[in-house]
C-alpha cells in the first residue's frame, strides 16, 4: 500500500486546475446505461472509484471505453444482457448501488448486492428501497442481494418523501422512474448540484423531469432515451479542499481554475469569515491566506449548507485558528476518525456526540498517521503540509478514490509530497 512522505511547513503558491467531479460523474455514468444509443461524458476524472464503476457496468455486458488522455468516457448499453451487480464490486464502492435504479429502469429488473457498511457507520439504503416500492416496484432481499422488478412494462408511480433527504436515494429513484413510472414525485429530494446535473443530462437524453434543484422532483415516463455527448461538472469538494488548504499557511496565495463557484453554496462565505480573502472571477477562485485565522464554527447541512465532505478539512484548518471552534456533523454523526490522527500531530481536539471542539492554534509536528477514509486522508495530508518536519501518511489508497493527481497538483504549488511503497 502506498504512503506519502510530506515535508513541511510549505505555503501553497501558484495555480491548480480542478478536475471533474467524482460524485457527479457516477450518476451520469448510470444514466448513460438508460440510453438507446451510446453516451459520451467529458471531464471524467481518472480515479479509482471511476475505474471500479466502469467494471461494475461492464459486468452487465455494457461497453465502457475510457479515453484517459481526454478524460472522456463512452458507455454503450446496446449489448446489456446481465442485469446484476455483484458483491465483489459493490462492496468496494457504495455508489455502485446506482446500478439498481439504472438496471431496473433499463430492463425492468435487477439483482444488486447490498453495499454493506462503511468506515464511518452503517449508511443504510432503506430509503432507496422504500422509494422503489412506493413507485410500484417489487423489492425482495435474498442472501445479501436486492432483487428489484417492475410488474409490467410500466407502473403508475406515486409520491415518496425522503426522510432524511438523501443524494443516493434521489439518484436511484430518478434512474428507475424515467422510463418506467407514469408519474413519480420525490419530496424532500436532494438539491445537491450532482442531482441537478443528473436531471439536466437525462432531460437532454429526452427525459421529462421537473423541479431539479428544488425539494420536489416530478418525473413523467418517456418511452425511450437517446445517447448524447455531454460534460461532467468540476469537483466542488476538490475545489473546497484546496481552498481550505490555501488558507492554512500565512504565505499561501493559490488560484484554482476550471471551477464552478455556484456549486459551492455557502462555503466561500464561511471561509471568508476566517479572514481568508476569497476572490471569485468566472470559473477562477483565488484564495489568499489570512495573517491569523479566526475560529469559525460550522454545522454540516444538505446543499447549499456546509458539506459533510469538507468537515474533516475544516477541522484541520481550525487547528491553526486563534481560539476555539465547534464542528458539528448533522449528516453523518460519527465521521471523526481523523481526530486521533490529528492529535498525534499535536492538535487539540475533542469529540462529543456529533461535535468536535477544536482549540487552536496548535503547532503541529510531523509523525506517522494513518488514513481511514477519503476525506479524513486529505485532511491528514493538509496537516502534514503545515507541520514541522516529516509527516508520513499511511494507506493513501483512500485518496486515490477521490482526488485526481493530488500530489502532482500540490507539489506544483510548492508542497513537498513523495509517494512511496509500503505501509
Ligand atoms: C453522497 C456522497 C457523499 C456525501 C453524501 C452527503 C456520492 C457518491 N457520495 O453519499 O460523498 O458525503 O452524499 O452529502 O455522491 N440515509 C438513510 N437511508 C438511506 C440513504 C441515506 O437514512 O437509504 C441517510 C444517511 O445515513 C445520511 C443521510 O441520509 O445520514 C444522507 O446520506 P446520502 O445523501 O444518501 O449520502 P450518499 O448518497 O450515500
């Protein structure tokens, strides 16, 4: 397993090009399966989760061609003959569960493995399944697999209210409904940009979807969907991660290009409260670090609130703030595996229920720490970049799931990060 050796402290100066979004690409790839002709998606990042999903899709007989030079992915479900997603692949990445909606929408039935647990808790899929039943589908659980089918060519549909709002369930229900439900309404639907992009893309393919970006989405059945050429969106979590990283060292001044600032919701304003200067100009965002960082407490919320996927990075920034801040996660209540690792670097944090209290500023000094999940891993890399001396971050394979060319991008902006073999 690869590890990173990071020498710090180093400021970030220069420019980083933002990659395509992982979490937006995955629903688009599932949507492409629904088309009656091939779909090409541009701006697809070269990430482990994308390769995993390519393989999940290929199991069905669907052709997937990834032109890595141009980050362009073509999916052709013309030869789809096997509507299954096996445990061996689904357990590697939860979003493989999107195959349930995509395959039921395409063929009328599917057999998809339940995804199992995850590093920070149980992460259920009950809403996906109850929503499909509300649509009129038959759902059975058998030996760890979900067997889903529609009783006829189409079902009348209905209304289902998600509680809590869920990105994954919204995506799965849309995928299943577009070609099968006469009329289906999702209440308390996810408003995340990833869902809006999915709806816009399906609409280009011929789907009839109203209300994307609001909390009520209504889908009316269409007989067929055509393949299209389309583009993925830039990664808002990668953007937010580098914005936070740029605020951590007083000499940092970082420009991010190819961003979609609108997708960041309330996040840039939160970062400004720390004293960082955030300048947005079309698709470019510049962050100039403050002389001293003001403590800013945050609570994660659904979009456009503060994203849970930036919570660990924010806690890392707060270790350098002049005072105490509180970080509450209202989406996932125990996503704090990074806390003991940051403590090993010298940070002062404590966890109570779903809230981390951070007392800063702490002088961090390099040592060995271990990655436990994607966002926790990147927060440890960021801590290593401002810690004195050498920090060793073990098990960086988590990072390879979600950050394209992370060490190259950061090294070009002044960091010293080396990838080595070994654990
Ligand atoms: C997606 C993102 C993930 C992000 C999360 C929240 C992808 C691939 N992943 O995950 O990076 O952290 O949104 O923004 O896009 N819930 C249920 N029952 C369900 C489904 C969800 O109770 O059937 C709960 C979850 O436990 C959680 C909340 O709903 O508390 C939101 O989860 P959800 O939006 O579904 O997250 P994912 O789609 O899995």
